[in-house]
C-alpha cells in the first residue's frame, strides 16, 4: 500500500511536469484551508526541488509573488512570479535578501517544508526538524501581516507540545494535518497556524539577531 501511494503521487508529478510529489501536499492545504489567495505575497522555505513553488505561484497568480529559499538549487527554472534565493535560513544574508525583496511590505503566508537530511534516528530527526520549524515560526512572527497564515512540516517528538504552544500563542487557530499525499511510512506532520493575531508584545526584542529588522 505504501508503495502504491508513493507510486501514484510520483507518477502524477511526472505526468504534470512537477518538480516533486511534494506539490500535492501544499495543494491539499491550499484547497482545504484557502491558505493563499490571488495577489498574496508568500514565503516558501525549503523550496527545492521546487514542487511547492509551482503550486504557490499558481495560487497567488501574476499579481502575487512567491519568495522561495533553499540550501539547494531548484530542479528547473521557477515560474516568473517566483523569486528564488539559494541560502541557509540561519544566515543573515538570507534575511537581508527577504527584506530587500519585500521592500517594506509584509507577507500573507509563510510555508515551510524544510527538513534535515534524515538520519533514521527518530529522536534526532524530530529534534532537528523542530528546530527548523522554530526558525520558520520566527520568520512568520516577524514578517506576517495580522491575519496571515503559517504552515510548517516537522517530525513530532518530545519538543512537539512546546512547539504547538508557541504556534497557538501567535495564531487564532492551530491545526495539525497529515496530507493524503505524504508517504504512508512518513511520520511527518504539518502544523498550520491560521490568522496571525499580531498581539504579542516585545516581538522585535525576542528575535534572533539573524533576522534583519524591517
Ligand atoms: C522535503 S525538501 C522540500 C521539498 C519542496 N518543498 C518541494 O516542494 O519540492 C526539504 C528541503 O529543506 C531544505 N533545507 C533544510 N535545511 C535548510 C536550511 N537551514 N535553510 C534552507 N533550506 C533548508 C533542504 O535543502 C531540502 O531541499
């Protein structure tokens, strides 16, 4: 069964000329939660090989923009409304790039599919993936408009309840979803934060230095 699911989404991605089967996960989230709309500005973290970027670019349309980031390069040139930066989310130059791209604007959605290279040691993979999801959340807390949405992938381990608490503090509604398009053998989940509340105080003071100030 796991093989059939993998095969089905893999084949579907190939048939549609998509860079990865991951496209179908964000497609589910977009459709079910009206996650992005035409004209939106969206951050795509962990964008390579480029499956999410293609779907997000379609959803925001020509008036919108996708800012895509990854350590690796994209498999093929992205759509015209995608601006790609190859770098590490932890590096200051990444934040500087985003700040320049936004030119004083804020984001409507922050999407993270970032994942470490999996070791197969569950507690280790869970810990590192939660660290990446924490960085994505910091980005969202800093750059999202009030009312904006957030999604991040992680492998839920010991740190998961504390992570959820932080997401709950920043969004009106929080959901944990396992998209149909995820491999059945994968323990990944996607944490959705819907409608940024914008009510936290002293946010700038709590940001890591790597995030350029707007
Ligand atoms: C599962 S893949 C993403 C698939 C992608 N969303 C797609 O639709 O094709 C996870 C990505 O996270 C990226 N990543 C991991 N750590 C990162 C970091 N510190 N900064 C930026 N990207 C990172 C990896 O390079 C990898 O390409």
